[in-house]
């Protein structure tokens, strides 16, 4: 395949993944997803997203992680096409490294998202007095899958007060992100670098 075509295909897949992300974001705001732009994005993105919505283990409480799998697969495809365009070769090692990198980057984005929400909720508990506004109830419902995991992993976790559970969740997310930034991601980039190193005499 011509390398220009592969670069173009990689770009199209990347743009499509951003369209899907934008489609997901506007569903969080009432009215936006029913307008003209929302209907247009729905017609483009929903047929692909519907392929993953029936996967049960991707549903955690009120959260549906099926779009995450769809976006991750697009990232893998875009990476493979881009590397194939640059090198003209592909190997199982390259595919595995691209898949691992896409998985880590997706997990990292999710962790950062939940970490920010946890920090906001924890700050609300520390500094606000009186009844919690409705916004915090929404945050609690979003954070519930993570806080449940933390409670299940700790001895006597069910008896840990919610503020302490949030604090432990924030520490856990921070440690995992730092581990990935300093060890996991550099290792994967090195692996990809070795995979695509030009051969002698080429």
C-alpha cells in the first residue's frame, strides 16, 4: 500500500475518534445532543458505538465504558497505520506494543478524569458546610465504581468513612498514574522504537 494512503487512513481514523469523543461529551449536556449538530454526530458515531454497547462487563453501575473500548480500538488502528506508513513493515511485536500503548493511554485518561472528580468532591467535603448541592450527588454517582473497588480491596473497607475512601482513591490513582508515566509508557515507547529501528543496509 502507498505510504501516503496509509498516512491519510491513519488521519481519518484519528479524526473519527475525536468525533466520537465529541459525540460522547455533548450527551452530558441536555439539549446539545438533540440539536442539528447532535443529530449529525449521532448519525456518524452511533452505528460504531452500538457495536460495543451490548458488552455487559463494560457497564459499572450508572457508567457505560463501552465507548472507551471503541475509542481504544480506533487508537490502536491509527497507530498501526501510522507506523506502517513510516516504516513499511509490520510485525506482531509492533501490534502488541501499539495495543498496549493504546490501552495504557486510555486507562491513564480515565484515571485522570476520575482523579480530578475525586479531588473536587474531597475538597467539597473539606471546605463546604451545610447540605451538599446536587452537583456533588452527581459526582458521588460517577465516583461510585472506584470507591466500591477501593472498599472491596481494603480490610474492613465497608466501614471506612466516605472522605477517607475518597482520599485513598486519590492516592491510588496518583500512584498508578506515576507508575505509568515513569515506567510503563517509556518502556512501551522503547519497545516501539526497537520495533521500528531501520535495519542495517536498508
